[in-house]
């Protein structure tokens, strides 16, 4: 059942400056194209969505659903708290949404003129959207999946076939697949997917990798957390797993998960992903959003918040956290001169922004001092529109296995709003990006085209003598998700800070998922839960301030 909202989409567009998008819901035709060449695995382009997987009865989904319901069923506050939240990414939106569900009045402040934070997107002069990142929604994201259901927008996720598809650098233009059979439960479906793929790993390598993973399977979460001190490369070698396994599979996975290589990434990150993806039958199943994230995902959250009395303001950047004499938050001072006060305060920005805003007398607190080790990783997202429809691709996410590119997708196939029967638009994640973030857009595009020539040898050449670029957009994020290097886990803060009335939300805060969309949403729920639990204390603080004001 769809939720009823008080603010229409068109009204929101007018109020917040979104331009009307093209009509949604264009049906996709099934288009199958194959190529025949000796020794070549034909590519397949199928523009068709798969049914939503049966994830509603998994233990993780039910756990997430219970947490969501706790806000709706909690006792209604006698006086709702005014909670001021900085940052309208998924963490801030989630915090505000669940506080509103609990009967409180969130005021969400976003510095920019667009919702979404790390999932923000913009429309260019031609009416085409370009995004901050290539965002994939997994079956193993229970809090995200619950959120879609709570908002009545499950139909906005376009589920793809249950496969993971890797390019083959030594065989330009060819792909290798891990296909998860629907008839088997987890983890057997994942094991069989690995065993049936003989193009990337040999049987001895598979056996050694499986033996290496046994301690993680037996030891569970405690073992996973204990591996935070090792990089992926170090862990693999310690477990006797051949380096070629890392090269063939885990370079691609490392870049997809955290935009860095296995010699830097904490093994805990990989083990968390494997645990989630392999222990749930549909955990690794992927879906694309059917359009741009600000309108198709963030907008319904905002409408829900507003329907319950909350407020969202764009172009409202926090300049300073002003303090009371006792070191608690007095108010947020905005760059436009406005002063915003409340009963509680939340910073739901990336960790790098929070560190810039920390008051001086907070910085030596152990809780905040540990944040110094958490540093955002640079990432670049690229969109290239070509003058023709590319054939050597899939209606799916693709792991490029390129030294410069992480994952990519032909969004003209995978996304309804971006669908185009005549031209392809490739969206690509350029990572690791640290050495490239300061380069010009043209330099980045030139390097990307050289890599694409290997993925599409019959269709793309670096000099554009084949497929020609119609236009491109390069979106640089100098500090994205925190860089998950070894020994970062102890530095991740709980959502409730030691400063009374001040809280944090963000995928870098303590929660059991990765620095991801799922982690951001869960962090917001945990932040809202802490505030609801602290209601009596926060309400008493509010009465105390009123009493002081009346005596002045």
C-alpha cells in the first residue's frame, strides 16, 4: 500500500528548484543481440526487469523491520523534540524520517541545493541526469529494502538477473560470469556459482581459497571483526591463498567496495561483504533505481518527513557549532546568518566535514580524536554518451577489471528514466582516483577511452574513430566514503556522542554494514533510536533552558 503524503512532487520541485523530469514509466522492450565469433562468448543485452526477490522473511530483513516499527509504536512524546540535523544524504534523511515516525519534529538542513549527499544527481541542459556515483541496491541491504517498502516505492527498484559479470582483460571484449542458481539456498547457490566458473580461477585455486575462508565461516562475526588489522593481500597470503586469486577477483571487489586496492583495504570489509552476500540466498542480487536518486528516492523521504510535521531546507550550510558555557551545543550558525536552535543536534555529514566543524574544546575528547584516522577516499564518477548503441554489454552491473576503472553499466539499458534505444550512456567509477582527482576532465576522459577500447575492441577506439562521444560529465568527489584501511574499526564512533544532546549519523559511524547506502540508512535509524531513548533527558534540558530564559 502506498503511503499518503501531504506535499506533491510538482510542489516540491517548485519549492526546491528541481526542474520537471521527463515522464516516467516508459516500458522497455526486450532486445536480444548476439555476436558470433569463434571462441567468443556472445554478449547479451536484455532490457527486462526480474521480479523482486523473496527477502521479506530473512532474519536480517525482519530485524530491520522490527527496528523501523519501534519508532511508529513508541509512546507519543508529550512535547515533541525539535531535532536539528545537518546533512540531507541518506544518513540525515533516515534520521529525520524515523524521528518523525516517533512523533518528533526534525529540521533537516542541507548545505547544497540538491538532496542525497553521496547519491546526489543533477540534470544538464539537455535534460540528462548525471550522478555522484553508480549506485547498486543489494538484496542484502535489509534497512534500505525496508525503507523502500515503508515509502511504498518498491516498484522503483529494477532487479537484474542473479549474476556477477567480470570483464576478461586477457581476452578483450569477453566476460566471465558467476551465475547463482535460483533453486539452491545460500550459501550453496554462491558456492556453485564459484565452482562453475572455470575461466577466472583454477580448481586448485578455488580449493585453497575455500580452505582459507573456513575460519571466517566457523568463527562468524567475532572472527570477521578480528581481521580488521590485516589488508586483503596480507590476509590472503596468511591463509595460503594464491596471489592470483587476489588479482583475478579481489582487486575488482576491493575497488567496488571502497575504491582502493587489496594492498590497502582492510580484510574485514571483504569478509563483511562475503558474509552478507553468501549467507543470504538473494544477498548478492542487484537492483538499479529506475531514475535519478534525488527525485526517485530522496523526494519520497522528504514528503514523508513533511507529512508528519518535519521540515527540510536546502541551501542551509552550517558555518559553526556554537556552544553553551558547559560545552553543550547552543545552536547551529548558518553561513546565511541564520541561527538554528533545537532540543537535540545531529551531524549527518561525511566525516571530513564534521572534523572541520568540530569546536576546539571537543577535539581532545577521545571520542572525537579517534576520528582523525577516518579519512574520505577520492572517487570519480564518469558519464559518457555515445553516438550509437553499444553491443558488447549487458543489462547489469559489470566489473571492468581495469587498472583505472572499477565498475560500469550502460545506463541506457539498466535504468528506465535513462533508457535510449539508439544511444548508449556508460556510467563508470574511476578508481583508485587519488592520483587523478586533480587532473582535468579531458585527461580523465582520454584515459577512460583507452580502457574502454579494451572492453569494446570492435566498437570503441581511443581516438574515437569508431564510436564517438556525444558529450560527457565527470563528477569528482575528493572525499567520499571513509578509506577502510586496517585498524579503522575502533575509530568508528557510536551515534550518541559524549556531548549531551549531540549525535552523529553517517556510514562511517558504528554499525554492522559497510560504508555504503545500507550503512548510512542504518546509522540514521540508530541515531534516531538513541535520541528517542534519551527523550526524558533531552526534554528536561529543554525545560531548563526555558526556565533560564524566563528569569533573564
